[in-house]
C-alpha cells in the first residue's frame, strides 16, 4: 500500500473517531494563548502505531485500561500532520483547514511577540487576538458540522486511496455483523455518524440505503451487497478484518447451498453446515461485543452465550427485498 493510500486510511479513521481542537489558557500578560491539537483514542494498538508512523506526534497507552491507546499531536506538528491527511478528509476537513491557518498565523508572529509578559515587550495586538479567538470558536462550532448538500470532489484521489479511506471509515464508525430476522440471517455492513459526506463517498462506490436516525445518519448494505463490499475492502481493513472474513464465509455458505438447492439437491441443510453457520454468527457477535469494539457504531446480534442460534433450512438466508439505491461496486 502506497503512502497516499495509508494517509487516506488515516483520514477515514480521523473522520470517524479523530478530533481536531484547540486548547486555551491565559498567559502571563492576561491574554489567551492557543495550542492547535489533534488526537484520537482507539482500542487498536496496531492502528495507533500506524498513525504514529505516518504523522508527527506521539502515542501512548491509557493507564488502568487493558485495551486503550491514543495518538496526539500539537502545535506545528499537529498542523503538519493535518496537512498530510487533509487531501482525503471530509467530515474534519473544515476544522483542519482553520487549525492549519491558525497555527500558521501564530508561528509567523511568534518571534515578534515571543517575549510577551516580559518588561519592555508589547502584547499581541487586539485585532490579532480577536481573529484567533474567532478561528478557535469556529473550530468548536464545526463539531456540529453536517455537510449535507455539499458535493464530493474526488479529483486527484486514486481508486486505491478511496478504498483505503472507506476501510478507515468502517474500522472507525462502521459495524460488520450477521443479523437475524426470525430464522433468517444475513451479513450487514453499517456506518453510523453525524456527518453525511463521508457516507456519500462510501455509497458512491458501494451503494447502500440511507436512514435518518435523528441526529445521526446511517448507511446500510445487506446480504450479498454487503459481502461484495467487504471482499473489496478486506485488504485495507485492520480493526474489523476478522468480522469481514467471517461475514464473507457466511455468505459463501449461503451462495453455495442456494446453488445446490436450485440444482435439485435435497432442500435440507446438513447439521454440520448449520453448526458452522452458528459458529460464524457467534464469533462475529463476540467480536462486536468485545471490549475492543465497545464504542463502535451499529446494531449487534444480541444473543446470550447459552442461547442457541436458530438456522433455517431455507435456501435463502436473509431479506430478499431489494435495498433502495443499492448498486454494484463502482470502481
């Protein structure tokens, strides 16, 4: 995977779980000083290590938590890191642009006002301080930013970079599950977030159905369409890779037995096939309920450890109704 694709993956992760902000404190002259910051908390050490290798900052482990890692960067390093991923950012792009400009202004004026508070030094002019405060306030206001109505501009972004971004989005704000409806089971890929634009990028490639959940937007791909998506994203996934593998195996079993039933094979699933499918469902459920995915978005298959997972003998497992606006992978 090239450096551009790795940065695109980082942008997908950041649009999902990352944060761009400014800390504020009063300096010795009574004026506010600001520090541009970016940070992300994840339960995946592997992804944090990847970010630490791509961006300028530092990583660490949360004390008292078995699975809790962070990457953080501030000031010039934060601005330089944001410059690296901003070509691929969507949800966090407006915040990143302001943060980069704010850091540039503070860096350019640093030498001129570096002795602020010392005898003989002049404070930062009020007009500059007001402009800084306005930019900081805008960064916080943009936390509620929703890009509905904005158009995607993918100029200069390669197909591999787009797929890497989508994988980062699934690894952060996505959920891969095998859901049930009565005795029916089907793979489901779901992304749930406040901002719409990242999901529009995703759906422009993989299709899917949009649902309005109040302050959140949900994009869902179900059945064979979800697995078609996962097969394409599998080489780029890190956090959700095992769930993707299991969902693909489940759909492969569905497709195989559907073909056999249509060719005259007795329409009764062997017990060992049922057991295998139960095992796949249980493993995906356990992964999604595990501590390292406790903050992820999406619905899970809720079954107790002792509850038997029902498996139908029907050749079609899952909802056979078409999903609105769903189409094949477009690359």
